[in-house]
C-alpha cells in the first residue's frame, strides 16, 4: 500500500537522431517510478509532464513541502492506482531537472551546450522516452496519460508508436499549437532574451537561482494569465486589494497582481531560462500532422483506445481543438475513442487543479 517512489537516471551513449536532422549524444534521462511491475510487466502506465513539469509527478521527497505535480491523481487507491499499476514519468530532453538539456555539459567538454543545444521537438521527447523504455525492458504499456504538453506527447505516442500502448489519454492539449498559444510563448521568450541578466544565454545559473531573472518573471506572468480564465480569476481574487497597500499608492496592489508577481519571480529561481526557450520552441512547432498529408492521415495510424479530454474554459488550448481531433476520428471511421469536455471555469490549469471533476473518468478509462 505504499507509493514506492524511486528516482533514477539512465545514461545513453548511442546517438539520438532528432527530427531536425541533428543528433544528441550522449544523453541522460531522469525518471521516477511508483508502484511495482506485475509478473508480465503488463501494468505499466506512462505519465507525461507539461512545460514546466518534471519527472516528479507524485509523492514527497525528504525536506520537500510540496508533493509532485499530479500527486492527487497518482498513488494507492487514487485514479492512477499504484497498488495496481507500475507508473513511470520521465523528465523530457531539453528540460532542466536531470535529463539532458541546454545547460548540460556538452561532451567531451565540461562547458554547457547553451545555444549549441539542438532544437528538440515533442516527437523527439517521445522518441527518447521510447528508447528509455526499451532499456527498461518495457515493450508495451497499458496506458499513456498527460495534460497540456504531456497530452501532446501522449498523442505523438499514439501516432508514431501505434502498437506501444493499449490506451492513450490526452488532456487539455491540441493537435497543433495555434497562434494564440504561440503569442503567449513569444511574450515569455522576448522577456527572457531582453533581460540584460540573461547575458545573451551566457548567464551564471547559480546567480539566477539566487536572484531570479526579472524578464523571465514578467514572461511567466503572461503565461499565468493564459493558464487561468477571466471567471477563475474573478472567483479566486475578485477585486480584493492588498490590505497593507493604500488605494491611491501608485504601486499599491490588487491580490491578482501579488499572485502574478509571486508566481512569476518565484518561478525563475527554479526553472532554467534556456530550457524555457527550448521547450516553448518545441511546443510552438508541435503539429501532429507534420510528415503526413493531413491530420486525418496521421490519425489513421492510431490503433490504441484514445481518450480526449478538454476543459470548457481553457483559453490556452480551446476545447474545440480537442473536438477537432474527435471529428477527424469520426470522419475516418475510428470509433475506438471517447471525447469528454469537462465543465470547468478554471482555465487551462484545471487538469492540474480540478481533479475531482475528471478523476473518476480517468479511473474508468484505465480500468475499463
């Protein structure tokens, strides 16, 4: 009845051939596992993380105050039941939590890659995970699940590794990143690039961990606006004003302003700015139909049972973007899917926050 949380890093010396034509070698992948294998290893559930997520999806490390990002969903007797399933979540390549990314040392030197790091795509992230699973002797899994960028990875698995997973569950994602989301990423990217402390990519990471990066904080504030919705902000903050600030002080603040500042500035101390640039690039260029004549041609490759979940008031990836996938599946005669639009006013981050609204659906999808 325990979570059995374990963290590992695997080192790969074979080159990883990227979608861009470039290669990455050697590289590391850090991952976390929960639960235990059953006899024939048929109980594996793969969890994919979002932009600023990591392999740490559940449980608490010693000295940590906050549990993993999907802790409410993963664990004994939870929707992704670790008494039943062996759950694995890996940190994507390009990120900054142990897997190889722009601040990793470039072999054979000890200097970080920085801008020499190749652009990676969501498809590359998925390919690297597939290589990791091969090494772990996992050749077929019960399910792959993720939200936002994690949902994009799940869909890429469905199209590019059609016989790898029995079920695919994609939440709050899209089939191709739309200009609205790219625009928010642009604000964040520019804010980082124009901050003098970023030093054109040649910053000292230790200084940033200590002092943060104000440009990146501003960009992150814009991002946070896209993760919520007008309704959830009104519900959460209303027009509440900071008690200690005067209404007519120029820098007096509403609660929403304090919230954005706190989340923006705090974030820059634990997330690497170059990793942020690389991962937002991967999200921007994501398109499930790339390499195919159309989205329907791509979706014809899907053999897994596919579950699509959108959130009614998601302003970042609008619910109709997931509905478009469902409509395409209908058009090609694929009936092995479900589409659920969760009644939620929270916004994009509902997939992290409003678990009670869909956890039973997830349980049914996994067990059904």
